[in-house]
């Protein structure tokens, strides 16, 4: 049965034990994130609330659960995620997250907003409503992400303002345009000022920001960051009042590096985040439960691991009745057998039993997001990929660092054929291009990258953070043309090609980012695409997520957009020929 919101008088009567509880856990080892203890209790639940500890009874025997010394803990929170990066829509994602013990996520739908603007944001909010997992939305702060690329939409402060006050909207999402904020871009500052004036939380995104600039950033009300590239950076931000969201995504992983900073004294300033996580990763490893297992395995006190996974995040975003087991808190609970291998068994969300043993016990609304829009790349052909160069020309090269969103910068002498720089697989030099797909501009940015390991063919994706033009890497122009054109034909997605042949594809017809279909089906298609990419020579673990971030001009050092090669430190274009 579904639990409802419990009126105050009903709560008081049930908490005092004068009426039966709806659900009772006996012989539970309670993971108490408020005190740092584990203690054995009987825990009562009525409606959507925890009654507390005491000799509670339920009206029906089947509503009394003897845990026999198993653990009872608060269900999990993800402090920062882009649901679109799961390649599935909110209801599809919620089915998996609920089965893994997730109670709530704080999500930034800036991917769909960069493609479809306010209409896309509305569609996302509609799709995210009424799910067993609460999707709390931070409004996209950077649509477009920067002036250095062509996005599908523009969301100024005035357009964002109408979304404030929605029940699911918490505040302003990651402020990535750090140069724009620091150097006085009026549109950027207006968004921060508007959220701050409303007393709303503002999330950060400021890799390598330090010193006086960091003071200005934090002092404006931007109080979290999930982009710390090392412990020294995270420590500086902690000392200035920021909270650090420890990210463990599919491509970007910071848990091993940052976890040693967590202590009992500062743990409320840390939380777990997935940021960007692909279907295979979710299906294979889980969601926030994976972070908890990893943190405990790395030596973090188990109770602190659960604090980071629940109460710390809920408290930061103003939810005073979430993320802990205490009287009056929302009954978001997980049971599990062992601290050495936390695997949620029974999942209770809002007082309702929603999953057991990884299987859903409830129906999840299936409101998808309408497909589209169509791609505007009809005029694209291989000739647009030509990079004129003279013999002896030196290329600026994007250095790919597996496991990191940051890239390096180097140079290499160009291999020149018929007056143009061409890929050179013998030196691991792949051609990289970003093809504008939203406005029919015809923009194509061309450069070179090292570290993808491609020996032949091409890989392409319309998931290219954050403007989501088509990013393609390849060893010859014909293969790259095939990949781009096929991505457009299927309404967006992932494509692997060799010459004129399409070897694998993952259709993502919702904004070129997501599928309304089952996560298992998307995962199966992505696995085939990964296998096809490996057959072309790449040894990168997550080639398509790695590819996607090569187009993100807010993370150092060199990135490529449809407008050209970007030196992120200078926040300006540079020639691909040094």
C-alpha cells in the first residue's frame, strides 16, 4: 500500500503509541548519522513519517518486519547528477535508482535545456513529477554554457525566474562560466544575483579556481563544488566555506583522491555525487550505494559514509526532515545485511515499500519526454573537415587524460597530404570535429586529439557537453562523415563507422540525449558501440563519455567547439595550427 502524508495529530497519536504504526522494524541495527552510532532499536513508521524508537506495534502482522540484527539506514541522496547522462528519461532512471535505495537526487537538467531551452526544461519537470525517487531540480545557470559555442537555446535570468517557486525547484545549478562571472558578464551575474536575492542555494563548478577569485566566487553565494582536481584545491575551498561533492561518475572519478579529506568534524560538508553516469555503470555497479561501498572499502567509517550519502546533502539543500532516522523525519529507509558489502534489500521511500532485493514493488509512472528536435546538418560533408596546413606545420593537440574531464595541451608536427593536415594513427593523432546541429549555421570546428587510440574509422556522439552539437573523432574524413550523417538520421545518439559502413549505433531521439526506452536496451546498444569502438583500436574505457567532454570549454586545458579550438585558461580561441 502507498503511504500518504501524515497529519500532525495523526503523527502525535502514532508516535505516542496510542494507535498502531503502519510499519515496524524490530531488532534493527540503526545507522544513526546524527550521532555517529549504530544502535539496536525498534523503529515505527506511520504514513510517510518515522515515529521514532520504542515498543511500536503494527495493526497487521505482515507490517512488522523482524530484521534479526540487520541494518536499517537512511536511503541515499545524490548531490549532483545530470539525469540526461544516463541516456534515459526521469521515470526510467527512477526505476533503477529506487531499486538501489536512492531517495532523492539533486539534478541539473542543463543538457536538455541547452538543446530545447525552456520547453525542454518544462518537459523534464513534467516527466520528473510523481516518481518514487524525488528529483529536486537546480535551474541551469549556463544556457548557453559560454559564448564560445552554439547552443540550441538561451535561458537568461528573466526566463529562469518563472521557474522559481515550483515545488521541485531548489535553486541555481552549477555556475560553470567562471570567467563570465568574474569579469562582469551582466547576464551571468544577473542569474547569480537573482538566486542569491531569493535566498536559494547556488552550486559551483570551478576547477582550479583559487585565491582572490575564489573569494569572490564563494562570497557571491556559490557554496558547492564537484570539480576539485586535487586535495589541495578541495582544502582551500573547504576553508572558504564551500561544501565538496565527491564525484564518482563514469568518466570522472574523484573518490579515491578526495575521500581522505573527510573527518568526523567536517563530514557534513561532504556528499556523494554521480554527475554523469552511463547505463552500463548504473546497471553493473549501482547508484549512490556504489559510493557507500567504495568509501567503506577505502577505510571511511561506515556511519560517516552513510552521512555523506544522505543527511549531509539533504541538510545543505534545506531539507531538515530528510536523510536520517529520527522522529518526524521522512521514512526513506534501506535495510541491508553487512557493512562490508552494503547491498540494499528492502527500500522504503516516503513510508512505502518500493523495492526488495533489487526488484521494484511499485509501478512507476511512465511519462516520457517527446522526441526531437530534428538535426540541421543536411549540408554536412567531408569537405567541411579539411584543415589547411603547409608541410612542417605544427598542430595544437588536445591531450586526452582517461578518467578525467580535464585535458592537456601539446604540439605535434602535422602529417600533411594535399595541403591539409590528416590523422596519423601511428602517432595516435585523431582528427576531432564538432558539427553544429541546432541552428543550421554550418559551423564545424576542427582540431586534433591524442589519447583516444583510434587506428581506423570514426566515433561520433550528439551527447557533447554542454551545447550538445555532434562531436566526432576519426582516422579518415569519409568515416567521420558517415558517423555524423547517421547520428542526424537517427535523431541523435552514438555512432561507430568505418568508411561508408555503420558498425554500431545507440539512438537517442529525445533531444539527441536520451531514450524513452528501457535502460537495459540502451545499455545493450551502448555495449555494442563500445565493442565496435574497441575494434577500431581505442583502449579508452569509456570512449563516448570521454568524447563528449572534449567539447566542454569550461574545463582546462584545450577543448573544441563548433566555433573552434578553445584555450580554456585564456577563455578564448586559438588556432589549431600553432
